């Protein structure tokens, strides 16, 4: 029998697969047997299931989350030199597609406790050239999207919600109703990368909107700019979710709420176990949404972070640092960043965050082992 330390994974995709193996295997075999590999019935079925789950008008599956962002921005017909506000503390894809399309990424600081972009930071960054805001629901915690969308509409700005890390989360509106994350901006995008809360067994993504005219335009762009075969109304791209991945995702979507609950249970265990340690800060959950914990990310003193990671590795506990370098310090963005540009919260977070194992298969025994060693490190 393997010891507990050798069993701990940062993301345990194999155990999750084994729990639904019969359903997955059958769906994959049936899809292969159908020979409808591209835009087949499985893709249309999954698309409708996403529409129903999110209670939204339009879903357009595509090849990956980065494509989803690129296509969404292309649909807005922005002009070269237009400015797009993004958080500086996020994965590169959020800003990468902005530069790729000839737009200007304007990077702003984030909240020190939720790691998310704030309305006040956006307000300070808006100029006459600003056309779009791309808030990121980082680590599974929603941004204050209702306030941001209200501000955007008052200032004739678009909002594309980057929902790649928080699919399945509930957003609580000020009128007392709730909606699913990914339904609040003009457009939202998600990724089905395998480690995501809803992940496939390859690459995949999707774009969401309640605007049916915008949805039709997005669908055309994702399909070579055509709505009718061989008749191309605009320059588009080729970005498709294949039928096998759709079949897998259709099964996993039925389990998404359970998966979110399991992540929340694991996070609650960590939070209770680690709350007494004054040297670290556990994740904060805001009142406007629940947290679905794509990552469970701690803040620790900067000078201890790397040593903690080494110590955990010695105990057989994996960990990750999301993200070690601010976007504005990446060489890819140097043409848009002035010398000496500095965002204090982003700089601090890049030095002090560390993410613990987080997935649907964590056992209480594993959670206890991980928590014990995090506490033990700070007792030394």
C-alpha cells in the first residue's frame, strides 16, 4: 500500500476519471463509432447543456480558452490602439490576445485579499481610448462584476468576463437573485483545460453571451467567418471543440455542482486547520459570490514562501506558485509598459502566494497531512 505522501497530487485527474470511467469510456467509444468528429451531435448536445446550466442565450464552443478570449474580442470590432483594462496579476493569456490583436493592454492592480481586479482600479485607469474591461475571476472567486458592468454601461465600455477559473460559481446580485458566473458581462469566456473545475481530456473552451446578434457574430468568427459554408462574410479563425471532448464534458458537466462542493469542502478543511497560524492568510470569499476554489492560495511572508515550497516537496506535498512574475514585467509586454512601472499589490502577491493541492479527490487524511506540515513549517 502506498504511503499518503506519495498519493498526494496537485490535481488528481486519474482518480476523478476512474470514478466516472464507465460513462466516459462508453461516451468516447460511441462518439468514435459515430464518425461525427467535428461539429457532430455531441457538440450540439453539450452546447445546449451549457446554455441550460447557465440559463444564457448563446454558447459557442471553441478549441481552447485563449481562442475564446481572442474570438470574443474580435467580435467587438475594436480598432488598433484601443485600450483594454486587465488585471496585472493573472495568467498571460488574458493580456496576450489583446496585444495579438493590435490593442493596448492597460494593466491595473488587484485587491490584496481576493487577488481580483477592483472597480476603483478600473476607474482610475479609464481614458478616452478605453473600450473594454476584462475582469478575471481568479482562483474560483468572482470579481464584483455587477458593479463593474454598471460602470461599463454608463461609460459605453464592453466587459468580457474571463471565467476560466470559476465556472460553476454562483453570483449573488444586489436585487437578491443569483446567476451563474460567466453570465454577467457582455461576453464571457472559459477554458476546459484538463485541470480546470470543468476540464476535458485535451483542449477546449467556450464563449457565452446573452446578446443573440453578438452570439451569431462570434459563431461566424470561430468558423472561418462564415454562417453558410463557403460564404465568408468576415475574417475569422478555425476554432472548434471536437466531438470526443464534448462527449466527455457532457458527462462531467452533470457532476460540476458536486465537484464544486467537494472543492469547497476541501477548502473549508484547510481554512479551519490553518486559521490559527498568524504567519499566513487563507483565501477570502466575498459576499457577492461563493468561491469554487480552482486553487486554494495562501499568502505567506515573502521571505518564507520559497522555503515553504521546498519543505512541502520534501514531505511529498506538491504546491504551485500562481504567478511568480507580474504581467508588466514579462518581456512580451515591454512595448506597452513605461520604465519604472510598479503596482505594489501585484508585486507583493508575486512574492508571497503559494497554492496547496486542490481537487475533487482529496481525502480528509491527505488534507490533515498537508495542513499539519504547513503548520509545522511555521512552528520551526
